C-alpha cells in the first residue's frame, strides 16, 4: 500500500481500542461496565464552559500564534509559580493540543536515530510508540511491585548511557498511581546528572489527582541543575475534566520550547483558540471543582482497592494518585473456563469482556504482564457492579 516504514513502527493505542470496543458493545445494547477510560467521568466545570462560549461570542475564532496565546502562557507561568514554586516566563512555555501532543513534539525535537529514551514500565502506552515514531529507541526498565512500581536509582544507573537523551518520569503514574517522594526524585536526579546529554521529561498530568494528603513534588524542584535539564509536560485534560478540549502545555529550556513552537508552526498550527480561552479560565478560576472531583475519586479508590484485595487470587497496591487500580492477577495465569484459556493479561481482558461484560486494559499493554488496569473514573454504582462481575468471572476460572 506504500505506507512509510515509520508508520509501520507503531501500533494503535490499546487503551483507546478497549474503550471503543466497549462503546461498540454498548451501542448494540449490551450492558458493559467499562473500566477502560482514561478520563474523568465528570463534566467540565461551568465557568470553564462559559469562558469558551464567551470566546465564541467575542469572535475569538481565528488563528492564534502557533505556540499559543500569551494570556494562557502567562496563566501557565502563574500556575507553576503558585503550585510548584518554579519560575518560568513565556519563552519557557508552549501550548499544545493535549499532553500527548506535548510529548510527541518533544520526542520529535530531541531524538535522532539511535538516541535512547528510558521509559520505566509499567508506562503510559503512548511513550514507546512516540519515541519510535521519532526514530529513537525506547529503553524500557521494568519496575517491581515490591518497590511500589517505582524506578530505583540503581535501575536507572544501569539503563543510562551516553546514548540516553530522555528519561521519562511520570508521577503520579498511569497505570499504577505510583507517586514519587522528593527524596526518591532527588536520588534519581543525582544519577541523571552524571550524564550530560540526558534530559528528563516529567509528565505531571496527574499532579492534582492525589490522595491521602500526598504532597506532589516535581523532579524540577530537586535543585538548580536538574531544573535546567527537566522539561515538564502537563495539561488541563485530567485536572479539569477537559479531555476533549485538547489543551496541554510544556515548560522548560527556552531553546527546546522554541524548537517545539517551530514544529507546531509547520504541523498543527495553534491549539484551538476557544479551548485556549477555556484553559485560561481553568487555571485562573476557582479550584473548588477540582477538590470535589478528587474527593469523589478518593472514595472510589478506597472502595475499589479494598474490594479487589478481598478477591481470591487478586492483590492490588494502593495508588497515591491518578484514577487507576493496577491489580496483580498472576494467580489466574494458566487457568481456564469453557474455551477460554488464560495465558496473558490480554486473554483475561478478552474473557472478562465476553463472559461478564467488563472492559479492563491488560497490564501487558503498559509493559507489565500479570496485571490489569482498571480506571475508577466512573460512577460508584458502575464500580460496584463491575467489581462484582469481575469476581464472578474470576471465580469461574479453574486449573
Ligand atoms: C500519563 C499521561 N500523560 C499524558 C496523557 C495525555 O493527556 P491529553 O493528551 O489528553 O492531554 C495521558 C492521557 O491518558 C496520560 O495518562
């Protein structure tokens, strides 16, 4: 068909594939409980919607600068100063079409063929593919449940080399909810600083969705040297229930930001003008709706984790952030029911979808076999129903 070699390097996003299969089943009238979605089930807060409506009424519907409007860049700088004690000016910020686009652009401007990007697993599904698309080599470092799915300085030291261009840190993490402490980040920073070519991409999109009073720290807070080497990607998608608006942002070294801005000027042009105005309202407006969402997530998390841990053969660490549970289902490997034989997380996810109509994403998709990812960004009623069904489905699996 004449497609490029480049596009042949990547595969479709497995998380989007699970949610679209679940949606298709629902359209057919099947009562599917979906734990697949990576987005808050809440509506975008009213004051944010009104800012967008106002933007339309005011005719703010034309091209903006490709790197985003100054007003939003300033709101982003205020956010970093207020929440993180980090000082950026507008030359250090670019607005993109979502956090995914922000990472994509960084991979494009930082990686040459042969350059390596260290990606701790379990990882957000899109990192390796975006690295591959840019011609780089993903170096996946598998973390252990025993270490809370966090990268240790020893593991990082072993993976780093002169070829390392990027180290990805995603805290709190999708899919495990693991969130690093300042001490842990300092230890990682000390290792990275031994390698002058290595940059950190710190994906902080779940910064605000944290539990049990966890205090978020960015690796950029761990000293002046690592601050200079860190590029933060972030956005409004998860914090403000704005996944469809497609606004993300990147903050870091001015030369890198300039390169990303140039790339956008020759690819997407500006993120949607109206959505940029909405993002200004999100960042500068009342933060109460975020607190309300986080409270609801915490209640669902508590229920989900204790229910999972009460299931035969299932164990699940308590996530400190994001809205995912990552239960260990290794005990079901090798078991079966009727024609189903479970040899991987993919098999288990397919079995649960067909047999008890529950959509979950296999851990394998995140680079970790023997686990499932369940998003608890859905109503408590759905969570209860879905977990009952999972228990029923697992109960049928025998040696
Ligand atoms: C870890 C992580 N980073 C970035 C993103 C991208 O978010 P968006 O492109 O919707 O802003 C996601 C979305 O699922 C994510 O889980």
